[in-house]
């Protein structure tokens, strides 16, 4: 169920002492090859963490031998010194593993604006290197050591025709991935070249991670990496690989949604009939990010007027006299006015679907989000994260 | 302290039975002249309420003799029938007052998607017409009858050189005015022509109502109207009038911020050094609308990393290595990295100021917002509004 499922990968997750809690906080994943093909996508936030700046450079080579990930500190807004910390981390991993620093991707997650405790981190790397293993337990350790406000680790895997894809992800708040989610590492033993890996990753991420929007907060550290060992010896069809990679990513995204901060509802918002897919996405995100819609979801209230208000604020063209809104299968708004009694839409369960038809074109998009609950407010006001 | 302060205006606020609570819910304001000059600004939401569609047409004539406003129902997403209700309301006001329907502006606020109880509403208009008065008490009644989740009426007035401006406003949630806030009516006895009134209103609203952002939810009903009676006989200088109108509007906006749903903090966000004023406004709004920033404000937590994340997500160009953030006077982030200890920024009081300098130009904007508290969630999830 993890990054160690495909052949050619070893992983470890240890408690390096970066987190005060003493929980696991450092993950090391090594690609033993024979291939070292890699692709990555990174946050579009203009404020980028040091590990994002570093790993973007590494990924330009299209090759990664190892990835080191820490929780307990984002290493964002830490200036040249923070970048130097990331560089030193890669250098240390490289020397321990006998590879080049430019072959080591680095990811961090946690509080923005604080330097990392480098002594503990490098010692943790050494410890993790000694525990590298291809077992499922090692994969689970790796998935656990990247958790912050996550309450459960998120892992997924799928395989066909002799090759396999595995992966983990983390992220519960500040989570509106744009190019990527907070942190996710995917592995495969399929034989791919860099162009194939890159194209598959971008397509899969666009269809999955980029449709998740918990709170509109695209983080400074969002990263998704795909490492290919080629150890299966099998070269899949590109479409087949992309489809399976999308399946694994969707699995992870659903786990992220289910474990979002303060979540009590899993909300799926689909907008159809926009002028373009992009306008449909913007309209769906406008609903997903609107606090009046989100509190109505929390209150199990099929208040479709708030959905109409939110869609009307999106940069999306439509004629309000054609607006249809369906909530949990009940057509509550037809041609811009009340239709079925909204109280027929029973939102007392955990799953809510909102379908909007703008009748302005063929554009379509679906966004996954959550409600805005007291627990979200509590979790995000009670301490710095 | 109200719309009846300038000479030439009478007002009334009555309980017409539109609200189940039995509270006042219908306001009538009449301009007795000699002038009937008027200007109005309306929501930019693509979903516009019937009274907005009606009043936009009325305001194209530049003349308004009376305004009727109701709470207890927004008359939005009500289709052609809802527009007919608004038209019938204007016709009834016109017949009772002996003016033309096209001289009557209509505003509504309340739940989106429900028709108004027209029998009660028209009866309420007749009652209100019988109670029209130029007293401060009548002005207060008028301000009270537009309240929805507002806990206090909001009134303001200012005068100089023999002429006066008065006004009221309502709005506590679904409040991110774009052209106007939920509902505000301003009156003056200054002598102005339509072009002067229009220019002054647009300038004042841009500098005040449009800088308030409680929850990003630009409503379907936002309207600000300015009615000029000219009864003072004094024609002010344009700049002088605009300045005083801006003062009155700012007073109302500060009252809206203070009474926002669930508010525990009054937050002022200033962004300097953007490429343009517009980019500065977008960056300030990105912070104002970000739930991670808003929950941190609620928790009195000077978590500037969340401010950096939010600004980085705005469509605003800047170099993260030049980003400065000051919270309550403490420079917590300098040149993109931690500066003063953030715990020196004491946010335990009610007022929080966030100053961001992007060092990318001369653009500047200030936005007023609030925190995201348990009360906001409670108020917006507990019942439909």
C-alpha cells in the first residue's frame, strides 16, 4: 500500500526530533533503479519554500535517486539561510547514500517562517538511511513521518501487467493544491522515459490533486514527485500508465478530503455548461471556498441561494435566468428560480453533491471540498501551524 | 443621525409582517425636493436580485422621489415573477405617494430564492406612508427596518456650511461589497446635479464600502443610493461634497465591520508597494478572505506565515525576498524572512493591523475585515439566511 510497493524502492520514516511531540518527522525514500527517471510539480504560490526552489532545480535534470521529506517545519520564508539548509540536507543525504546532491529532492512541511533544527535533521537522515527497507512497514513509516495535522497516513497503490504504482500524500489544511498538494510522493517500477513520466504526472495531478480545495490556501510547499525505478522491466502504454497513475492520485485525494481539518461533510461540486473547462473550475472553486456555502453544508442546510451567490461572484460568464442547481439529487433551482422544495434535499449524511448547470457552453469541472465547522476554527485558531 | 437629518426628507420604518419575528421589516424614504437628483451603485455579482434590476433602470433617469426597502426576503433568484413583485411594489408606492413608479427605487434583503409576501408588503407600504416623518425617530425606524442579522442599526451624518449628509446601512454577513454593500441609503440637502451626485457617490463608495470584506461573499442585492433634495439651497464645491460623503460612508462601513457576524476582532489590512493600487487591493483581499489568516486572528496568533501564503496566492506580482510584514506595529517578517519575534505582537485586544510591503511599486490599498470565529460558523450554519 505504499511507495515501497513497486520494485526498486526502499523507504524509512523516523523521529528525528524536529517535532516537539517526538512523533516521526523525517522520511527518506531511495530509488535503487535501474532507472532514476523522475518528474515533479510544485506550488504556484509566489512565496515558495526553500525545498521547492531546490527540488525544482533538481527536477530539471529529470533524475532523482532519493527524496528526503520532513514535517515539523516548512522551511518557507527563511531566506538564503533556509535555502542553504535545504542544500546541506541534500548534501548530507548524498554523502550517506553515495549519490550526488543534485540527485536528491527535498520536501518540507510545517510552520512557515522558522528555520529547521539542522543538527537533528541530519542525524535523522543518518538514522533513516540505516533503516531503509522495501517492506510495507517501511512504506507506512515513510507515510507517517510527513504527517502534520493529518490524523491518518494516506497511502495508495495499484498495479497491472507486472508493474505497480505506489504513493503517499499528506495535507489537511492550507490545502488547495495548485499544481500539487502539500506533499505527495509517487513511485513506480514501470519503464518510462522522462517525457512520459512528466506528461503522465501533469495529466494525473490536474485531474486529481488540483481539484481538491479544502480552504483555498495553496501552500508555499506543495510538491508532488514521481520516481520511476523501471525495476519491473515492463514499459507500459502511455495512456494506460496515465490512467493508473490518475487512479492512485484520486485515491490519495479522497483520503486527503476525508481527513481535512474539522471535516464533517465530504462535498463534491460539479459545474457543467460553462464556456470553458477553466471557467467551470473557477465557478466550482468559488462555491468550494465560500464560507456561507461551507457553513450551510456544516449545518446540513440545502441553502442553494448561497450557491447561486457564490457562482455569481466567479469570473465565469452565464445568464442567471438559465441557472440550474441540484443538491443531493434534488433540483432546487431551475432557470434561476426555486424549483423543488429545498427541504427535500436531505444533507444529514456525510456526502453532499452540488451540481450546477450554467447552460453557457460545454465546459465542466468537479471540485472536492469540505464544510466549515467549529473544529476547523478550533484547530486553526488554537495554535500556530 | 440619519437619512432624515438633511432637509427635504421624510422616512418611516414599520413591521409589515414579512419577517416571521414580527420585527420591523419595511422602510420608506421620501425626497420632498425641491430636487430629486439621485445616484446609485449596485452589486457586480452576476446573479442580481429583482430589486437591483429594477433600481438600476430607475437610476438611469438620475431621479428618485422615493425608496422602499424591505428585509425578510432578498427577492433574488425569483425569476420574472420576482421582478413583477418589485415592479408592483414600486407601482403601489407611486400610487400612495402620487408619484411615478419609475421614480421609486426598490431594495430587498434576506433569504435568496423565496418570493415576497406581496399582500403584507403592500399593506406595509400604505402603513409606512401614513407615518412618514422628518424626525430622528423616523430615521431610526427606517434604519432598523432593513436589519437582518445585524444586531444594531447603523446610521451616520455630517454637515457643513448649511448642508447635511445623512445615511444608514445594513449588512453583517455575505458582505464583501463590490460597488456597494448590502444596502445603504444616503440623503443630502445639498444642491447637486446628477453628474456631481454620481461622481461623488462612486468615489466615496470605492474608498469605503468597497474596502470592506467580511467573508468574500458579494451579495446578490448590494445597493447604495444617494438621494439629493437640494432643500438647503446651497451648492457645495464638488471636492468638499465628495470628502464629506466619504466621511459618512466610512462611518457606516466601520459600523458594519463592528457588527459583522461572529466578529471578535476588527482587522485592518494595508498592502503597500504593489505594482498598482488594484493589485494592492487584490492582495489585501486575499488576506482578508483567507480562513487560515482569519482563524489566526481569532486565536490572537501573529502567524505571519499564513499572511505570506495568502499574499503569495493573490494575482499580484512581487519578489518574495523583499516581502515585509508588520503586525500591530511589530515587524515580524523582513525581506521575506522572520525578523522580530512574532510573539512580541500582542493581538489580545480587539484591533489588529496587518501591514504588508511588497516593494514592487507605489500601489496601496487598505481593506477592513474581521476574524473567523465559532460564532460566525454557528450563525451561518444554524439557520438559512
